């Protein structure tokens, strides 16, 4: 019999006591039981390429068991009060806070990001949980007369499958868990095969807090995702990942008419006007271009700089970026860790290889971190490290401009005419985020309103908040996460007609 997550005298986290949690072994969590599989696998630390721990490889039988448990749990969980569900989300946040040091070390080990950025991600996750704990979708009274009342309301979908990527595994799992559970759904999390560890521990911790079947997690290989997207008893897929995979998710969900929310890739432009304070904004722009080794869908991927300030701007950007240390995330001085996995490493490596082939000018970097570099943590040549690279004014139709590299390489391009730069910024199938930087707020606002993307910022980029809807246009996604619109995506709308007299 599988061990229960609440066995061995451990108190339930929902009653104010923090449950006991170890970080040495990893299991699936099905119906609040820690389960094993016949086959296991492991992921690696991208800084050292050393294996971490074994994790389950789930099968159709495991998915069926989890879905059955989730459907059974939905019958009672959907009848709980908003207050009760909110209290459990807060208890979950408190428990994560208690283990934040363990989660941060594990996140850095499996994802590669610097420890400070791991703590930041965990802090965002607990903020999201606490924020969603009080969110609700109000009923709308459409009509109220002596004869009848018409109410527009939202009811939960049922069982949600949350498919989580490898770049922000804790925040983007919690970003699905919190809205799903507060709207009375149950959820099964499928972590990326590259970063399964934190997600499995989140579900194990949640098993001390939520009733059986409410929050579950299954790890596996690449064939696990299709078992979710085609399962007839999963009602919604909330997916974050690449556009190519998002198209496959949508196609697979079609035969069962699953609801889908797809948060996909981006190729975000940032437009820098000629009136900016260069010294003031350069540190911000460098951070927003290279954070998490530029492996964030909403990072700045194309930087358009007004030609009148281009030379001074480029010089300042190069000098600041040169100070961003590359290396293991366990080094407190490191800002840029490794690319997360071998697949992405090969894609980024190919983009770097285009620099001499296409005649691009790299004013900084341009290659992998040398094999004998002292910042490599585990000896010669180990780890997926690249030097941060800046490409000087490449052609608009070059791959570095038209594709999302998802690695630390940034094209910087010149512009002079406002209409022209807006057209160039919008000339992409991707439309997740965009920004305008100017000291003239009226000008910036005018330009921002012409940009085609799900989020547009003025004098910032990558600002997100749990109460603010987030999603993409064009090929960057379908639907919205977070905020009131995000909550509604986990519900079916329903119109209730109340005739007051028979």
C-alpha cells in the first residue's frame, strides 16, 4: 500500500501546524498518497550535468487513477465555501514559506537559475496564493423585475490538467493551482520532464493541506502530456510552453472539446525613445533582457533604440552587461546561470553559430563560456553556459530578430521614424509583451496603444501581478491567466432565469 502524505504522525498543514517534508526522495501524489512507478528516470543539474534524484515515469494507469480521484474529490470540493478554500490556499502559502530554503536550493539545482532568483520566484508564488485566496467572481444581475430575475454566474469546470514548463516551475504551477482551486476545481499538475522535483514536492506538501484528490501531481516523460490532453475526463488544460507544443495541445484537446488556456512563446520588442536617461535605464533593460538566462517568454527579445542615441546607448549597455557574471546559480555573485537543458542548449548553440555564418556583429560575447573558464562549477566543459551576447543592428529579417532564441543573446536595432518602428515591432507572429521607454509620457502612451501584444508596458517590462490578466495575442496564446479573466477561464458561464411567479 502506498504511504499517505499525512501518515507517520504528521499534523495537517491546514490547522496551523507545518507538516514534515523531506527533500531526498520523490513520488507521484495521487489521492494524497505518495506512489511509485515500475520505471523511473532522473533529470540533471544544468550547471554540472550531474544527475539529481529518481522520479516516477507515469503510465496511462497512473493518469486514470489520478483523474478518478480528482473527479471524486470535485463532488465535495465544489461544495466548500470560498472562505474554506481561501484558508487552505493561505495555509499552502505558509507551508511553502516554511520550506523556502529547501525549495530555493532544489529550484536552483534543477532549473539552474541563481539562488536569489529562486527565492524571488518562491516569494512570487506565495504572493499569488494569498492574493487568489480572496478573489471571487461576482454574480451579475442582468435583470430584476417583479416578474423575474436573470443572473449571470460562473460554475467550476471540474478536473483541470496543469502542464507546467521548465523555466519557472514553482510560480507557473502555483499560477494554475491557485485559480483552479479557488474556483472549486480540482487539478493534476504535470511538471516538465526537465524540472519535476519542485512540482512533486509542492503536491506532496499540498497533500497535508487539501482533501484527497484536490491537488495531485504526476511526473513522466514526453508521452505523459498527450495522456492529459486526450483524456476524456479532464475538463480543461492550462498549458504554458512553446507555441509549437501549444498547437499540439489544442489539436489534441479538440476531440473532447476541452477548454484550453495556452500561454505560449514571445518575441517581445522594447522601443527606446531619444529622450530617455540612458544611465538610469540601462541596468533595468539589461536585467529585463538576461534574467533567468533570458529563458522567460516575456523577456525583452528585440531592443529598438533611437538612432540619435544609439552609439551612447550601445556603449553603456555593453559595459553594464559585461559586469553580469555567468556561472553556477549557487555562486552568490552570479546573475546568469546555465541554459536549463540539453535540448535548449543545442537550439541556443545553433543561434550562436549563426553569428559568423550570417555576418552579424557581436559587440559582446558571441560564444559559449570557454571550457576552461573558472566560473564553470564542475570542471572543464561541463554545464550549459553561454556568454551574454549583444548583436549590433542585424537585418530585420535575420533569425535573431524573427525567432525567439530563449537564451542570453539580444539583438539591438536602430530606428528613426515612429511609424516605422511600430510596424517593425508588430511584424511578428508572436505578441506576448511589448514596451515603450520615454520621458514623454504622452508620446509613450500614444506609441504603446499601437503595439499588438497581450501586455504593454511604459518605462518597464515584465511587470506581472496576480490580480492582472496575463496572456498573448496572435501565436503567443489563447485566453488569459490570472486576474478576474483568469478566474473565469476555470469556469463555465451560466445564465440563471428565476421566474418569481408560476
